[in-house]
């Protein structure tokens, strides 16, 4: 009898265990029903993504390992809720659009243990995040975020050797068979036969930036840098040596929302460049930013020495040179001049300025012309002087700072960005982060953050190739503002490249340089050449200096990932068109149905000349009229481009 009872009890326990282990399935679909996310809750939490009938990802595991427990291990689901959201978002700044639709299905999964996972599913992608309500402080040891790319062909992005990177590596495309242990930065693109997924993150705060490591067979897994507990900051003016590193990736409040992991899914390459996810996921601004004035700036680092018949002084890092830049800015509607390294006697002391520059006189002179001054600084100098530097700059009349060489995205450094943005905002100073990681929400919390580098831009000279830059609209610039520093007036094809600072040319055609001013999005667009060069080409100068940085609408007219890109952008009633090309010449016909109907349009255009394939300086500037609904014929030379402005004819 006793044996029977024990056996029966064992059977009951087994049945109970079987019942407990039975997976719970929670599904949510996009408003149009074309994208479905199926979350399976069993011993762990996994999800599948089906888009337009194709399984793009299967069995993606999500979890968060804390010091004493793992959120997502043997999860106990308390509730599951699906709600529908339909609204229009008005971004605080118009990087791409004045308005964005924000329509999605929201799946909220609440678990025992004080945590939730929220899923937003859009018609063009999805995003998920952890949200916790755990008392006190927690230590996050690891975040588990798997991306099992079911039938992917290739992955394109930036591969880095380690976590200390300025995110300036060239793009690499790796076939699925070659995905073995590379460390990838965000953003990242996975290509299937008929669809693509753009991966990135948003609302990053008090947490390290996301990398992924390829583990073979199309599997990518999250990887995060650990924070330094102490470092030696006496090495030089911009580098530190880690002395002790934490065993956690984040020490943070137990009650918080963690960053969004988002995936833009598209069947058309052009939709990548129209990415609306950042605007939809954006946090609220934490400052009054009515004083922030976005626009263009001159820049002296690449081509800072004026020369020619109109220059009656010895150019260099001196007052006469920067007055020359100021006069150019005032004459051409450019809002700022940026002074790079050299304005201070010592880069480690931001309070003692170079007497050759005579900064007080220069600031007064620029102010009299309505021009603001921006100063470059290494990040470590800012860190050591955070308590009074921005206040001092405000008293001097400085409008902005360019902060450089962070080259990390561990939690300490992510917090540094936040502290800089907040302290600068207190003193009405805007920030350009150079040597930076990808935009991931800080620019929305603090709209005085105008732009980020984290890209292989023109400062790489001969190593900034159009075959690489053509990816920017689809990848790096797709996720937020980008400081590429375009606008060079001396151009050459790659086999003829010669030169360097302070007479730097650009690889690619002159028409492509004009196009980059329109195509590449940023809150602070830099004119990378010298005023003396711009004045030799007044048609190019006048076009570039008139290009806004805020856009009411953005429409990709034609594009192929890694090959070419043609976009139309509207500011008020004026449209601009930009075309960029890789190293294969091509002819395109694009539809201009985006233009307001029933109107006649005046167009000024810049196209590659007949010899631009060999002589990159060859361009044509033409004026013409066309009707709404017209089709536009565009020829782009190898490494070429096209730029145009269209205004309603009175």
C-alpha cells in the first residue's frame, strides 16, 4: 500500500511538473497584420518574428542576469495584455520629418519577480524592452539578447576588435557562413532574399551600449562592455588606462525602463533611410531647448589655411584666419564657426587661450556679425573641468562645444555623455560629440546635443571612399544625426588622390559633395572646406550654404543598399534632391510625384560632367523648369552624385 501511495504521488508530481512546463504562447501582430511576434514562455523566454509570411527570426532568447537572479529564467507569467496605440508624434527637431505616425500593437508581459517585457509591433518593425520594479540598486551581470536569423544571406555593419572604438571602421558584409565570432557595432543590417532588418537600440541611459557577437549559423548574441571601477587619467589629454574593471555591465536603479532593442523590417531598401523608429521611441525632452539654434558651421581642421588673391595675411591658427571664416559665415548665412584644436595654449587647460587667436576679440567680432563660436575639446579635459568650464564658456559667449575621443560606450561613458549634455544645457551651450558611438536617444532627452560622429567621414581623406559612404543613409544616418563633415571643393577619383591637411581633397565627384550636404542628416552641418575654395565656385557655395538642417518631409526616390541613393527632402515649400553613387556609373529615372500638384517648379541642379568618371572636378550647373509629376533623368558618374533645389515658380 505504501509503495502504491508513493508511486501515485510521484505520478502526480510528474503531471504537475508537466503542466507547469507547458509553454505559454503570447502573440501580437502589427496593425496591418503583416508582422507577427510570437513569444514562447517555458523554462525561458523566446520569440519568433514572421514578416509577410516569412520567418525572419526564430527562438530568440531574452533574459537579464542580475547578481542574485536571472529575469527570464523559469519565468512565471502574471498577466498578458495587448493594446492598440494610434497617434501622431511631433518630433522636437525635424531631422527627417515634421510629423511621424506612431501606430503599433503593444504586448505587455508581466512576470513574477518585479519585471515586465514590453513589445511594440509596427507595420515596419518591432521593438522590445525590459522594465523592472525591484527595490534598491541592482547589478546587471549580462543581458541575453539573441537574434537567430533563420534564413539570412548576409550581415552588414562595422566590425571592431574590442569595445574601445570610435566607431569609424569601414563597413563589412559577411555571408552567413562567415559569421564566426566577429564583434559588431550598432547599427547592423541583416539581408534576406526579399527583406532586410536594421538593428539598433534606443532610449539608452545609465547602461552600456549594445554590441553583438556572431556565434555561427546566423546567430548573433548581445555583448556589452564592463565599466571601469578606476582608471589612470594622467596618461595624456584624451586617453585613460583602466586600473580595475567591474564584473557587471551596469549598476543601476532596480526600478527603471531599460533600452529598446528595435528592428526595422522592410521590403524596400529606401525605407531604411526613412527610418521612423527613433522618433517613435524617443523619450521626452528634459530641458527647455527654445534657445537651441541648429544650422551650419565652418570648420578649420581639414582645410584651415586661407590663401589666394583675397587673403592679405598669413593664414593659420590666428585671429586673422578666424575673422576670415567669420566674414564668410556672415556673408553666406552660415550660423557658426568651429575652431578645432589650437585655440587653447594647452589642450588640458580650457581657460588659457592661444594669444595668436585672441579669443575674446574674436568672440566679440563674431557676435557683432551674428555668428556663434564653437570650441573643440578632448573629453578628458571636459571631465576634469565639468564644475566650471561650461559656466566660463557661457560668460565668454561661446555657443557650442565639439567634444572628442570618448571612444567607448561602457556605462561610465554613457553616463558621461548625459552629464555633459545636462551641464552644457544649464549654460545654453550645445554639443557635438566626436569620437562617439551611435545616436540612441540622448539627443531627444537633451536637444542641445546636435550631432554625433561615429562614422568614417571625410577626415579619413583617401580612406573615405564612396563605396563605403554609400551605406551611410541606410545604416549610420538611418538611426540618427551624423557628423560626416562634407562639402569639399577639390575632388578626385581614388586613383588620382594626392594631398592632405591643410589642402585636403575628397574622393568622388564635386556633384557628390554637394549632394552629401543634402543627403547626410545632422543638427550641425559642417562645411569642411576653406572659404577661399568656396569663393572660387560661387554657384556651389550658394547652393550648399542655403541647405537647411531641418526637414518637413523625406522621401527616398530610388535606392539600392550599397549601390546608390536618391532622396527628396522638403523644407517649407522648397524641395531638395540628392543622389549618391558607388563606384559604378549609372543612369536613373526618378518620379517627382512628391511635388505639390498643379505647380511649375524652378530647378537649379548640379550633375556630374562628361569627364567626371576620370576628372572628378567636372560638373554642370543648370537652371530649368519642370511640372509637378515630372520624371527626372539623372546620370551619376562612378563615385558621383547629383544635387538640386526646386522652388515654386511665381
